[in-house]
């Protein structure tokens, strides 16, 4: 009986641990995708700023 209870306890621990790891990996994946999207937005903003600066410099040079 004791061996069966130990087996059930180990299974519960394994299931809970795997559940926690799954949730953690989903959260980290979401955060990584959000960071990638934010990085792309920052790069796009810098590209627009650079284009605007070049247009202003071109207008001043004329």
C-alpha cells in the first residue's frame, strides 16, 4: 500500500511540475514575441526618423 501511495504522489508531483513548466514556457514565449514586436517597431520608428531627417536636410540644402 505504501509503495502505491508513493507512486501516486510521484505522479502528482510530475504532473504538477510539467504543468508549471508548460505554463512558464508559454509565458516566456509570449514575452519573447512581444519583445520581438517591440524591437521591430523601434527599428521602424528609427527608420522613419532617419528618412525625415534626410528629407529635412534635403529641403534645407535646396
